[in-house]
């Protein structure tokens, strides 16, 4: 266990816009072959990307940007009606090679360090549970991280984010694709926070949003479909989103 946070400043930060209030916590995976490569990139002025923290697989925690400053981690993003979330969020990069380089489970020591880090952040900022999100939640058309192996239920048990309890998996049958049935699904996804526009039958934006939801809240199957199990979990999360 590593108790001390290692300061490793990144130049890729600036003052937050006037009036910005930190109310969102975004969790990422690094998606690079090594943690050192990710740390180097997040501190490279030519890359122009950064996060506030990086959590290594062995539990070491690096602070790259002070929480009071704006880091460049969210990119084009929307959650609960607000866009471009860098100004109002704190970003944590979690070392994992990701889907491109051999996605694998997150070590227990890494998740334990992340849990302590998140609890500290939540003690300093008024971040509602529904605003503890995945990068894939806020940019479902671009991102998959931290992915379907990330232990969201355990973090929710520790008071980090939300995860519905007692919702049995209803399986992948009874897929709905007609406009009328999907309108209720779209409405619930909007209640949760997703930026899902339009109406009608299943289209690419809705499919990507359903897959993003599944990676966070219904990790049994990532199919981008409004099947029975996914619809039940969407309704349950929507009920926790007020």
C-alpha cells in the first residue's frame, strides 16, 4: 500500500473558467502499454492532455494537476445537460492497457488506492453520486473506458457513485427496437445524464449510448441493445438519479 501521493506536475493545465464549480468526477483508463508511457504523455506539453491524478497498477498515486486547476481529460463531453466538462470536473487516469493493448482486470491494490483517492476528493467537493462517471458515459461515441471490467459495484458500496441493488439480470431476450418502446428507454437515459437526442427506432447514437450504459451498470453483456436486462437496469439507475 502506498499512502503518499507523488507529485509529478503536468504543464497541461490552466485556471478554471470564472464561476466554475467542481461537481463531477470522471474515471478513465490510460489505454497505453505501460503506466510510465501514460505518465509521460500526460506530462508532455506537445500532447496537450492531462488529468488530475494517475493511479498505477501497484497502487502508487501521482498528482499531475492541482484540483483547483483545469486539466485536459474529458474532451468533447456531455453529462446531465452540461457540455465540455473539463471546467467542472476532476479526472483520474487508471493504468490499464485498455481494449487496444490487452484489457485486463484492475488489481485489488490499484482499486484500493483509487477508492481512498476518490473518497478524499468527494470529501473536498460536493459531487453528487450520479456525477461519478466513466469517460464512456460522457463521450459514448468516442470512448470505452474504464470499461466493463471496472468494479463499479464495489466502489458504490464504498460511497463512490451509484449502482442499483437487487435488480436481477433479466437476460438478453425481449429486445425492443420500435420507436414507441425505445422512447421510454431514451427518456430514462436522459434522466440518468446521457446526451441522447432524437426519437425513433434504434440508431447508431442510441446503440453507442446503450453500450456505454452497459459498460458501467450492466456489465454482463455489452451488445448495444435494449434487451430486458438492460432496460431493467436503466430504469433502476434512473430511479437513483434525482
